[in-house]
């Protein structure tokens, strides 16, 4: 989340921080606009607020937190608890190694909207303009 916050900060835009209270975690990154820095106690509430406001999910190669966010968004949309949003996965080589979309489709985990909503991208500007 820090990269997105820094990009907004560097351009003079406001930047939202939806943080979670964890025992050994740091505080919000320095690029979050102080008036838009929110701290949640429960993951579920944080994700609900995220999805209520999100226009898209943009994910870069990451760890378990990234995967949790990605699959939570996909689950909320699949169960119609959240509206459909585009999902942009940067670093297509990483995502293709990590998630075998064809297998998910075969076992009916990947639903029809995902073909229209999930994009694995290699470069930022040129490919995003086509989405």
C-alpha cells in the first residue's frame, strides 16, 4: 500500500490509509494523508470499507497479505456481497506462476465475471490504458 500512497503523495493528491491494528506492526506509512488515515481492529471491517470505496483492485507481487486481499475481493464479488471491480495484477509472470487460472476455471472456482475483470499486466501505463 505504501507505493500507491507515495505515488499519490508525490503528485500532491490525497491518499487513504486503511490500516489494521496488529501487535507487532508498524504504524501507517508517512505518505498517507493524516485526515484519511483509518485504523481498524478487525480485518473484516477493513475489507468491507475497502470494497465500499474501491474503483479497482491493483495488486503487485507480494505475500500472504496481498493474496488475502485478492481472494477476499474475488469472494465478496462472487457471493454478491460487493460490486464487481476490475482487478489489475501487475507482473504477469509472477501471477501466472502463483495462480493457475485455467485450473480454477476447470473446477468452477473462477466464475464468468473474472474473465472480464482480471487483467495480468507487465507494464503500467500502456496496458492500463487498454483496460
